[in-house]
C-alpha cells in the first residue's frame, strides 16, 4: 500500500489508477474512498518557502542528541 500511496502523491498515478491498484491489492471501495479522502490534503498541499517538493524528505526539529 505504501508504494501505491507514494506513486499517487508523487503524481505518477491517477486517481483512477490508484483505485484500480488498491482494489487489486484487496481493498474494498469504502476503504479506497476513505484512503483518498485522507490523502487529499497532502495531494493539494504546496511546499512552503524553503521546503523541498520531494515527498521523501521530511522536515523535523530536534537537538540531534
């Protein structure tokens, strides 16, 4: 599922393709719909100033020790 979600958020997979791959992975229509709703804010979010658009980079704060 992680690969399917990553491809969808990276724009490599259309909404229809996401639904198709999820159903082939054994998810039902209700589960797919719920997943799409939860991913919607991430799909339409644009990076803020100083942030990368690469979804594999996750900003964090900490002391490092």
